[in-house]
């Protein structure tokens, strides 16, 4: 959001932060560190990647109810 708006105040409002200093804390963290933290607690059976819905699921979405 910061890249899109280039305005930390808008990001703070969107996140519900009363003080911009709170938002700045999150901006200091390296995105790769965030990803490492998420992957550290992710169950082993889950992998990063794109989700591809099975053909049967896609077909069922287009069937009349």
C-alpha cells in the first residue's frame, strides 16, 4: 500500500494505527525476514506457490443451481 500511495499516513489509517510511529515499526522489517518467519511456523505439508483449482471444482462453479 505504501508503494501505491507513497503516503505513510494513508497506510496508518488503513491499518488503524493511531500513531504513524506504529506504522514505521512495520516498515523497518525486511520483507524477506517476514517471509522466513512465516515459513518457520508453516506446517510441513504446505508449500509456497500458486493455487490451481481442480477441473472438477471449476466445472461445478459454472453449473446451474
